[in-house]
């Protein structure tokens, strides 16, 4: 049987929240960037739109290339805009988006997708709280402040004892310190934590490196890779599956104590 956790640590996207992509909104976003630059920038809408798409693709490739390193860093907001998106823009235009990188990152994320609380997660958080299990988020993200705002809007903020985001600490998963920082903030040992994520090479590997007690992969059965390494300790399809896993572990503990 799986031992219940003293702390339940969650990835954000793909675990706590689900995303609905909106690629059609990127054209409007590119228009807002062009308006910020002004008519003297020497750029047109199609160029800005194409460079935003190319920069996003380069950032994804950059992230994927870091997962094998021991302590991958997070990109800086200014770096994303100046070096990944606007690398070939005129100097003044490049400097302007660099100066406005944080609000532009916020607008970019909001344009990319809408976020909703994942099914089963409110019940899981309430179950954890009812049994004295500390809860938190450990997530890679461009803008942790936006996730904090989202937690307030979705009503999860009162249920989260700690939130650790890559842009705020400068490290990305699978760096072990991302989880260790959260555990330290909760005054628990990583060995007494469950870490729940939806990726093998970021989340499961991060849990292994940090020495968590249980790594949980949240991914539908049809999207699991039997050849992927490292293997999670347990896999669930969704938040409802996580709820049942936690409930069973807590019930077993209480039955044993009785």
C-alpha cells in the first residue's frame, strides 16, 4: 500500500488546471504588439505574428533541451522577447519589447489559452485539508504571478500552503530544488511528500531527484508511454483518480491506527 503524504505537491498546468488553446487569438495579440511598437518600427503585422510563433517554438525547443540537465534555469522575460521573438527586429523595437517583457508575457499567456480548474481537483484539495495534509504547487511557468491571480479567481488559493514557480526562483523542473524549496516551506521532508505531474521527463524525474515519497503521473491511460523512464510510482487518469488514490491511502492509515 502507498503511504499517505504529509504534503501533496502538484504541478499547475495539466494537473491543477486544464487549458483550452485559442490559436485564433494570436493574430489579435500580434496586432497589439505592433500597436505598442508604433508605425515607425519598420515592421508589419505578418512579420510580428510569424516572429511570435517562431519565438514560441524556439522557447519550447529550448525547454525540451534542458530536461536532461541537473539544474535547468528558467528563461528571463526580457530574454524571451529580445532573443527568441524579436532577435531580428530593429534595435529600438527590440529594446521596447524587452522593456515591456513582463506585461507582454502576461498578455501572451492569456492569449494562448483559457484555464479552468481540472475535474476532481477541488475535492482532492478539500480531502487533503480535512486530513491535515499540506498542499502546494510546484510548476514551470513564464509568469508565476499570473498563476497566483488564477488561484484567487478559481478559489484554490486558500487551499494552497505554498506556490513555487520557476520564473520566481530561476530554476525549472526537473531541478530537485524546485520541490525541495516547497517541502522546506512546509516544514516536511520530501520523503513525506507526494508529487503529482503530467510529464515523465519533468515531473516524475523531478520527484525522483528530490527524493519524494511517491511520484504520481496524472495522464490518461491512452497517453502513457510504457517505455518512458523514469517510471512513476503510480499513475492516475485525472483528478478523480488522484482523489481516490489519496482517499484510499488515508483510509488505510486510519484503519491501521485503529
